[in-house]
């Protein structure tokens, strides 16, 4: 029988094992707590991020079973949906961790207090410093639809290029300019974002 490194924290595996041992019907799906009490799940699986979520409950239909765990169905665990989702989640976590190692100050950009944001908005007169459009005003997008212009506090010299969270490096920017600017350095009043 094949094994999967995630079988000890996968709910589909637990439900599949229970189904094969007890052959429950659609209306008799056990709760997670019942699986835990009967030994088909472990206590770590009850924790918030300690398990893999089961998107489709395995069940008996006709003479066969559907949505069984690949291991219980004697198939390769490589194409198991839960396994693939877990590997994507782990990959994203590793990418975020490597970004934080390359740019240790990047995490701090998320924690600008409301007072600092208000002070920056007031300093910039509630206008984008790049295109000079007023915050929360109605503008036309590329399709000609009216949209409300959202703003954000922007790092004039991006953190990725060595900028800091000092107030003299912070300015109000509309969402269009902020997205277009990304990790570049723009001059005040350049109006580049206005034409995007």
C-alpha cells in the first residue's frame, strides 16, 4: 500500500478509512470529533492549521465509492487534491519567508499607525503626489466607467530599494500610481499614473 506524508493530518484520509471500515451512508457522516474519539484522527488535526481540509466527503454510491482518498483507493498520492493544495501553501510560505529575509524591513510597512496615515494625508493635502488627483474623487477608468479613486500611503523610495518608514519618505499616492510605481522612484508631480 502506498503512503502519503500528509495522511496523518488529512481529513479525507480519515473519512475514507472510516468509510471503508464502517460503510456509512450519506446521512451518517461522522463528525470530526467522532473520528477523533474512534482513533481515525489525531488531536493535532483539531487545531486551526494542524490539518488538511476535506473539500469533498467520501461516500458510498451504488456499488462503489466516490471521493475516496487516493491512498485508500490504491492510487498514486501525487495527484491528491489536498496534497497539491498543501504543497502550494508551503511553497507560498517559503516564498514569503525568503522575501522577508531579503527585505527584513518589508514587514514593517504593514504597521503604519492611523495617526501617521492621517498626518501624511494632511501633509499632501489629500492629493496624490504623483498625479495630483484628489483622494476619494470620482474618475474614469480605462473602460470609461466612473470609479472612486482610492489612496494609500506610499514609500517615495521603496523599501525594496533601501527606503525607510520615516515620515519624510512617506507620501499619499492614488492606487493607480501606487500600482504603476511599484519599486521605482518617481518625481513628485510627474503625472505618469494619470495616463495609465
